[in-house]
C-alpha cells in the first residue's frame, strides 16, 4: 500500500481535549513529505542524520511531518492557529485536509473568530483562502507579525528559492489586509494568548503561550520541525530557515524556558497530535509525547 493510499484509509483526523476552562481540538491538515533528510537537515553529516533516525525507528529516505492545527476555545473566543497548505501539493498529495478534518470534528469554519499565524510560510497560510481568494474562515480576524506580512508579501529581501512561498503569501494575505492585525513580542493578542517572538525560521516567526484556568500550553509553530533531529541537536540547520543561526538561538532559548518551567507544548510538525513536554538531555533536548486524553461523551 502506498503512502497516499494508507493516508486515504485513515480514521478521522481530529482530537479534542479539555484545556483549562475551555477546549482544544487538534485538526490535521495531513502529513507533509519533505523527502531526503540529508537534504533538509544540514550542518551535520548525512551519516549522523541517518543514525539519529534509525535509532528512533524512523525512515531513512523520507522525512514526513505532521501538520497539527489547534482550534482553541477559551475566554469566549474560537481561535485557529495556522491553516495548512490549502490546495497546494508542493509537499506531497496528503496535505490540504484541514477543512475536511474540521468537518469530521463536527465544526464549521464560520465558528472561527480569529486565525493566528505563526509565520507566513505556505504550510501555515495556504489554507487561509480558497482558490477564488475568499476567506475559508469568513468571520475571522487575522493575526500575524508585521515583519512576516511585509517580508513575504514583498519578497525582495528573500532568496529566489522562496518564490512560490512569496506568491502564496500574496494570494492569501494581501486581499484581506483590512481585517489583519499585527502583534508584538510579549503582547496578549487575544484573552489568554501571548505572542513570543522566536525569529530565524522567518524573521517574524512567533510561538504563542496559551492559558486558561490552571492550564498553560505553548504552541511552538515551527520553532523545531522534528521531534528527534532538531531536539537532540538543536544547533542543526534546517533548509527552509531564513537565518539558520538565529533560528537555532531562538530554538535553544525557548526550549530551555519550556523545559525549566515544565510547560506543555504543542508542535505544528511533531508526530500526531503533537502535544507533550520537553526536557534537557545532553547537549540538547528530548520530547516526551503526552498520552491522549479522550473527552467523555
């Protein structure tokens, strides 16, 4: 059975769990295929990358990342963090199922009050609009850093390898600037949601600290793309980083804070459904996935 065939036979791709006084429902946009790990994770030898993957029982020829989109319901707001690939199949045929996952969860795009974007890359903004340029979430306000909005809709400061990313940002972000709000580092952009600037992957990339009741969770966005490679060796470079050195500094700084404070995390690209904790281990970190907590019917 091919990867695509196996994906099409999967059970519904959503996971709700209680969070403080509200709820988080993780929605999948589908697995994203990066391809050869040695071409995407740089700064160490391909042999080292292969050994790390083999030790963790992971394929050596193709890195497959999840796309975990949290729908957060707290303080009277329904907030979607990132939007997946949309109709683009630039990273394989199994992406672009966010609206399907939402339907499987019994939820409607009309319910979303706010879409919060960690950064402007295609796998985070591609599902903001449909092919006609209309918002998939018609009642939502849009939140993104001003730096990422400007950098990726302009494109003049970016390498030509990002051309298709710039085209996507223009298609999804520019038509709706009138309902877009910019945030700053440390700002509580919505009740219970604080922006944390973690630049490098893009210069305006942010993580988000989410709080409700006694619960805290940090949505990492693309702080770290892989639960083994960029955790065990956080100074490794990732192909799609705008500034790999700055990205590594942000990664180690934020992960160290989360490990020290024992704060639950959710990563956009970690193994489904992407929730867990991080701890220091050796010269890097280790990710401990949380057990799933199914809601009572």
